[in-house]
C-alpha cells in the first residue's frame, strides 16, 4: 500500500526535493522510529554530503559536539566506496554495513565517536542504498535501524523489497527530472545561441541570404537588402531564388555571367569564398557561397560584402607605392645627373681656363677667341642644366605655384627664346614664328616660358648649322596647340618611347657636340600637366622633329 501510494505521488512531483520528502515519509511508515540520512552527490567535486535527515533533529547538537563540526559540511568522497558497495548500488539493492557507522563513513570519523553515536541512538544495524540509474549516481539514503525495530522484526525481506522499490522508482523520477531540466537548459541555450546568431546576422555589415534545398528564399538580412536596393525583406523572402537571381542580375556589369555563376556554384555544390563581383554603379562586392549539408543538401548560404572602400584603399596604396618607387627612381636619376652630367661641363670649363692661363702668351688672338667661345658655350649649357635641375627639384617638392593668367602667346615665345638666339645665330639657324598676335592663353607665365625655352634649346641643339626651327600655333577647341618644328637629326620610335621618362632618359650629344640630359623634356611634361595641358612628339630619323604641347584658352 505504501509503495503504491508513493508510485502515485511520484507521478506529480516537479522538484527533486519533493522526492526526498516523499521517500522520507514512506520509509518512516515502513520503519517507524528509524533514523534516516539523505545524501546528495555534488557534481562539481564528486563528494557525498548530507542534505536531509529524519529523526536526528533532537540529537544533532550532541552529534555536532562529538564530531567537532557541522555534519552537513562533511564531505564523503565518492571514490571511497568499495568495489563491493558499488556493485551493490549498481544492482539497485539495499546494502548492509556490518561494521555500522564507522563502515558507512569509511573510517573518516573516529571509531570511538561512531560507537558513541550508535549508543546514543540505540542503533543496531546500518543499511544504505544509492539513488542511481544505469550507474549514474545522484546520492543515497542511509538507514539506522534501532534495537527495538530489530526486535519487532519490521526490517524483514518484505520491508527491504519495498524500500528498494521506492528508491528505484525515485531514482528513475530523479533521472527524468534532471533530463527534463537539462533538456530545458539546452533548449534555452539553443534559443539564446539562435537569438545571438540572428542578432549578429541582422546587424552584420555583410549581406546574408539563406535558401532551402528547393531554392526557396528563407531569410535575407538588412545588409543584403541594402546591397541589392531591396526596400523590404518581404519582397524576396518566400520567393524562388532563381527568379530573384535573374531579377537583380541587372545591377551587375555582366548580368548573364552573374546568373551562370550562381547556377554553376549550385551544380558543383562546393563552397566558394572571396569571389569579386563588379556592379554597374561602380561598387565592388565579394561573395561567399556555402552549401548547408546534413548528410544531404538542406540549403544554401550566400554572403555578400561591399568591398568598394577596401578596393579604393588598395588602389591608393598601390598608387602611393608606385609614387614612392617613382620618387626613388627620380632621386637616383637626379644624383646621376649631378654626379655625371654636371661634372662634365665643369671639367671642360676648368680645363679651358687652365689652358688659357698656362698658354696665354703662346697662343694667337684667334685661338684665344675660340677658347673663350668654347667657355661661353660650356658655361651657358651648364647654366641651363642647373636652371632645369633647380626648377625640376622645386616642382617635385611641390614648391612651384601655378598662377594662371591671360597671356599673349607671341609675347611669351619672344621672351622665352631671347637668351638662346645667340647660339641659334652661331649655328646660322633660321627662326620662323607662325603665331598670330591675337592668340591668348590662360596659363602660368614662368612655367610656360620654361617649356618653350627647353623645347627651343633642344631644337637648336639637334639641328645642324644652316637649319630651320619653326613655331606654329592654332586654336583647337578650348585649347591652343603650339608646335616647334626643326630640321634636325630626328628620332627613332625607340628613342621617342624613352622621352619624358626620368628612369629612361639619356644624354644625347647635339649636332655640334652640345651635351644634354633629357631632363628638360621631363620638366616640360610635368609643367604642362600642372597647366592642364599635354605634350607629345612626332619624329623620324633624319627628318627632324615636331614637339607639340597644348594649353587651355580659359
């Protein structure tokens, strides 16, 4: 009857402590006057501890004094159970401790104290049974049977069988409650994890789209909608992904290729990462594709990231790297010019002056004049080189300010070539200027003079004695095109390809062995660019050259 009653009551319990109270009540009915202790296995430290008792309340103060500590704080390690005891508990049977309390506590309490407690309680026998299911231990119950109960014969086989039945039923319910609690905890954890993932996906800067195995769209986050200019997720969730793919492919540079790529990825069923896609509006996307596999394909995940800013940064870094490399090449060329091309003319000047000093009395007036002319030409060439070097260095450091103003082109040309006319006259070169006096340009005066002076000096240098240099200018839309044509030695396509490049410029001697570095043309290119113009050349070997540049009218 008691067993049946417990069975019925156990069906309604919702808490583990209720079970211990039911068991305590039932055992008190079966063994009236017995002392009971319930122990619980602590999962963290694998120790048994007393959690509840029956019948000990009036004796606990005396027992605490005997033990010297609170009985509820004493640990009884699980590993202290003997092999025989564990077998008994595993078989879910009641176990008799023949040596009484001292045996129960595995000798952790002094034997004399144990005997004193037994005497105080009039304990004759000690039994124990574990709460366990399939070797999963939850705790146990210790029964202290008094001498009067032994004499009454209440602790018989029927009582033991009833106790085992009650404890085993209780163990099953404890396991069920714990499983239920674990399941609930796991469900709550899973819900929290799902919520965290949902929040992470929804607030991610990357666009996510999930579709099932039939290609129905299950979810798309805000970032995905923003990337594809979708105002509401309801516009795509629940729709066929194939239709959506074709609909939004028009946003890309190559719509058909976008659609075909998607189909190919689905056919191959292989994950793909960091695929770059280019959109019509100039944005660059990066795409990941991951098939979701649980023994079979259950769906697909697409992730899109807008990497436009990253690409712009990479491009800027590359440009900066290229600029640094260019500056290094420029520096090397500059040092080469200083070390070689500037040193040579000074050696000539020093050599000629040394010769004049040493042989002044021994040479004729005509020879002196020849040497002086050579000195002038060398000094003039060196001065022009220094002038270009300084101008170019200032330009590279950004110290030249372009201040556009309205200028008369013919006046600019006349002022620019004035200092070089002496050399042109020495080589008997004819100068023709086909420039109408009303042509005006909007440019920086000093920088345009530098361009004209350098191009004119080059024309004179590479034109033989008795040749021709001609200036032409005409209006071409919003700019004026200026050309300087010579009848000089001309250039091959290979030579032309190296012009205007600091890293490939090279010295070429003029028709009267005038030195050169190529720096003047590089300076012209940089200055023309600063004035929003452009410069180019047309030439053939033996047929002269035409250097052209354009500058804005306004």
